[in-house]
C-alpha cells in the first residue's frame, strides 16, 4: 500500500501561465529596484512633511491614537511570546 496520495499535475498550459506570471513579477521587481517609476510608499507626502517640518498631520496622530486605544483592551488576552 502506498502511504503517499498520488500527485495530480496541473494542465501544461496552466503551469506555463503561472510560470509566466512569476517571471513577469520577478522582472518587474528587479526593474523597480533600479528604476523607481512608482513610489515605494503610499505615505509620500507624509514622509516629505516629516522631513521638512518634523511634524505629522493631526489626522494621522488621531488615527494612531484611536488604533492604540482600540487595541489596548484586547492586549491582555493574548499569550506572551518569550
């Protein structure tokens, strides 16, 4: 009796599609390292403001505080990692 279940292979065309998607993603990532066409972060204006004025927008501070306060009560129920 064989302990391993039989491996079902995907159709050849489907394997080629996945391989092509993987190669295109890899090429896009490598090109993006050397040629930054897109910003690396969505917070570009916020980072520029921080560098220029050393300050965050009030809305960002409020959102950070709200997320911290929302998370605080559930923090005690999680096990600690050691």
